[in-house]
C-alpha cells in the first residue's frame, strides 16, 4: 500500500509539559499543541512491570492497570487535540478516499530531558474513538517511530535477492528459548521466495559479535535478524543483547558495542532485534544515547530501519511475530505494512501485540521489489462446471517395485531397462538417460494445471531431480506417494503433520579437506551415522570437499521419523539455510548431497534446490556386500555440459 506521512515532532517543555508539532502532512496546514503528560511515571512503571514477565502471566498483572483501550484513548486524546486532531482526521479521510494509507510517524529527540518518559509511553496503543480501533492495527494507519537527527537515507529499497542473516544467540547459562522453531517459521514463511532465488536466508556460524561481523562482511546482507535474550537497566539506562562467548556463556553487549560491529555496512537496510527491552532508552542527561540498543544502532550505523521490543516478549509471541512479519514481506508488503498485519493478528490472542516497535528513518517502508511467486492460496475460485481431478504420475526404476503401478497411475515412466535390480547398468546413464527422460516426462504435464499425485518407486536421486524439475514456479500442486513400513501413504505438504519443537539435532560440521571449495551434506533421516560413511567416502574418493554438514533428524533417525507431507516439507525448508551458508572460498563450489531419507523429504528439498547452486547427487549400494562408505555419483543439477560430464570420476569407490 502507498502511504502518506503524518509526522509529529514530540518534545518536552519547561514546566513539565509536552509539545507536539506537525512536521509533515498531506495537507500543508501544520499545527502545534501543548499537552500534559498523558500517563504518569508511576503508571508507566507499573505498565512496564506488568509486561516484563512471562507471557502467560501478563494478563494477571495487566489487570492492575487500565486496559490498552483505555490507555490508548487517553494518549490519543492528549496528542490529537484541537486543530492538530482535526488535521489528522482530514488527512486520514483524504488518504483513504485516494485508496492510500496515512503513516503516523512519531519523532523524538534522544537528548530530550524527558526522553525516557516519552519513549516509555505506549504510543502503539493509540485508540481512535472516532473509528473505534487502535491505529497501529489498522492497515490504513501504521504507527512508526523516528529518532530526530538520525541518519536518513533516500530509500530503504534494494533489488533481489534479499539476503537475511539470522543470528540465534543461545547462551547455555541463560533460559532456553525457542530460537530453532522461530528460524523454522521464518524459513517456512519465506520458502516461496527462497525457492525462486529472490531471498537468501543465511545462518551465523558463531553467535559472537565477531562471528556476526564476519558473516556480515562476507556478503551483501540486507537484513540482520538477531534473536535471543535482551535486557535493560532503568537505573543506569543501559540496554544490552546477549551473545555467546567461547565457552558458551552469555556475553553482554550494550548498544554502543553492537553499533560498532554494524558500522560501514552499506547494504544493511533493516535490523530486527527480536529480544526483550531493546527499544528502551534514556536521554543524554541520564545516560549516553548509546546505552539504548535500538537507538544506538540508528544513531551509530546509518541503518534506516530498526525493529525492536519495548518490553519483554514471550517465546510464543516472538515466534508468531516472525512468522507473520516475514510472511507478509514475502507477499510484497512494506516493512511498516507487514508490522501492522502482525500486530493485527497478535492482538486477537495476546496483550503483547504492541511490544514490537519500528524505528523508521527512511521515507518509505519498502524493503525490496518482490516478484509474484506461485504459492498456495487461502481461497480458490470454484468452477461449478468442472472440478479438476488429480493426475496420477508414476516413476519406476526397479522391476520388483513396479507391482501394479501401471494400473494405479494415469501415466508411468518405466526406467527399469536401465537397471539390474537396484543398480544402474552404466553409471553414465544417470545423467545421459535417466535425467533427460524424467525431465521430458514431467514437463509434459505443466500445462494441464491439475493437482499431481507423484508415485516414486525410484532412487532418492530421481526423487530429488523430480522436485528440481517440478519447482514451485511450475505452479503444480504436488503430493507424493510414500512407501512406509505401514504401507503406502499419500503425503501432502499441507496435511498438518508437522510436530512441535526442533526438527534437526544440533551437530557440528565435520572437517575433511580444509580449503577445498566443495561442501557435502549427510542427511540422516531414515538411517543413522550417514555422516561417518560420507566422511570415509570423501577421503577415499579424494572428493574436493572441505567440510560435511551433518544433518540428523530430531529426536532420532528411523523408519517412522517423518510423520507426513507437512513434516517432510518443513524438514526440507529448515535444512535449506544451513546448506546455503557458504564461506567465501566455498561459493563457487558444488554441494555433494548424500541422503538417507524418505523420497518425499528428498523431493521437497529438490524443489528448493535452485537456491543451492550446483548440486551433485549420490546413491548408496543398499544390501550390497561391503557397502560401508561406498557411494556412486548419479545426477548433477543443473545438468553439466558435455565437457563437464567427461570429467566425472568413476562411480563406486
């Protein structure tokens, strides 16, 4: 949505009062009003004390103070009085008539003697009695803050791909947070853009200030998402975030230090501090400006937008906020528009909906130009004349797996002539025959726009390649027929099967040949100890691999470790950022992929693979004698040219 600015400068005056002056408005008829403090210091202290506790206890404590609506109406009446209030209503009505919105931008000075009092007022609770709603939950009236005299850029906007660096700091000496689940929700929300190459989600290898700085310097990062613990001491005016030191303990970093680590990064456009109390600050008379985390970043770095939390924020709210916020960014919303939508949804279930605050120094909240990406819609058009039926496609590589596939599918790709049992007759046929025939077979059905049930009685390399071909841009709704110990099941990516909690165990990467450009991934979903076998193979085959990503499903691998299609999809989505994270010398190297997982997981990973660059797939010789640590190179994607195919090393090692 296009927004016009209604900017109000707010400052204290002598004698204990406050002044509000319109600095910018669609109608050039600016006004100035004087008003008394809408909330006393005692009320503000009680309010913040009520919110600085676990989320499930906020409701009990908040009963001691007036409701958000009562406080919001009190603040609205104090600010929008007389001619200033009339001008605001006129500008809002005019904007809506033009199908635009009116962004309320509240500008404060950090050297104001009453800066802490002004910053503590819950301006995001502004309740308009004329329309009976909170301004900050109305998409037509987003509420943002601005720090006067902070660095101002001409634009927040950049061109895709949008690079988002996630720093999940979890000191072992502090309360455990649901950081992995938050990352998973972010990945899920951004998955269509990740698959389309418009977003790159990066993880930080070391959750230290130095590790964060290294990751920021390695690439043109546009968004820094810092999640973990934060704090604020009202006595000293010091705010801080907590990183992890070399022993895994907390490393307290105040606003000034954090700003120092974020300097001279011209590509950085947005910093999200999804930590407690990072939006609070005092004035210069009480404490240096740099002691407020968000304000220090704004003043010390030139970053045009910072999103931080005014109070403590519960795990559940932080996770839900990230999911909605990044989901709306993926849909093309501006930053302030996405924040307003997140507040609207949170307001239906928690009092914490106004805790996230946006400091916006840029004239617009547009972060980047997103292109339309096919994705599932909440509503579809019903055609009474025709309900498209599912088209059943089968791919078979092993004769003994065929069974009655011919009768159960509408179209079958029979590749069994290329195999003896499970093993291909000529290793070169993976690239020369299997993949080309698979691509010709599947692309035939792009134009039918019918839901697809894909029956894969095939190797994991074929499942991955099928996903690579049927990428999200194909526009097809694909479910996978999965063979399990409980029989054959049709897994759909929206069947609600995903579990709560972490999806992958924490495992360090394995170093093999330091300095090599290649990266290997050992995916253990069905079988254990895949990484050890891959390390044995990499060393014996002398593959140019520097390290191995050891990805092990939580709580443990097994034949029943995946619960359904939604679980399979989320496993693929949450593994993607780890596979995308490359060190500078690795960026031109290949990803060598070794998977022990259901075909549905491998298929969905293949759908996301356009973000992974060059991928080389490998097959394991199941049931063969002396199979430990032996693999065969199968399919490379994107398909190499003839010269590259001639350099493919021999198969079984």
